[in-house]
C-alpha cells in the first residue's frame, strides 16, 4: 500500500508499516512543518492514502475533493499503549486491499468508511 504518514504518526509505527511491506512516505522525514492543505496536495500528487491522527483532514478531504486515487485513514485510537496501537494499525491496514477513495475512521471497536466525493 502507498501511504503518506502525517507528522503526528509515531516513528515506531512508520518502521512497522515499512517492515510489513508498505511504501510509506513520512511527512516528518520529507517535509516537516508543511501545512495540512500541503499534506493533502502531496497525497494527491503522489496518489497515496494519508494516515493521520488529525481530525482536520476530514474537512479538508471533502472540501478539496480528494480524488479516488487517494484516501484518508483517520486514527482515533489511544496512544497510551504504543505496542497495541502498532499491532492494531499494521494488521488493519494490511487487512484491506484498497483504502483509496475512502475516508476511514479507525476507532477501538470499529472502522467507519465514508466514500470520498467524486471529482467533478
């Protein structure tokens, strides 16, 4: 999976996703300090699924009509047990063939999917 990890994603999760075979670009490594709209623009340009803890990307994804070649995985999970968080996220991302075209909210007990609007 081609992923764009926002700056707020822990380094240990980045390492685990890469070890699981995912192609992960991490904003903290490539463009630290860029704005949320710039992160969305990078996801669009690189056709990557954005992984973030930042709720603001919900509004941005729909306001900017993120194309179906992209997607957003919003993590709404507690950070108190990093080992458990990593295991859950790596397993979850690997369990779906394609996250593109979706805004997914990952919570402890469920994952909610909302299709991104078509680009006009």
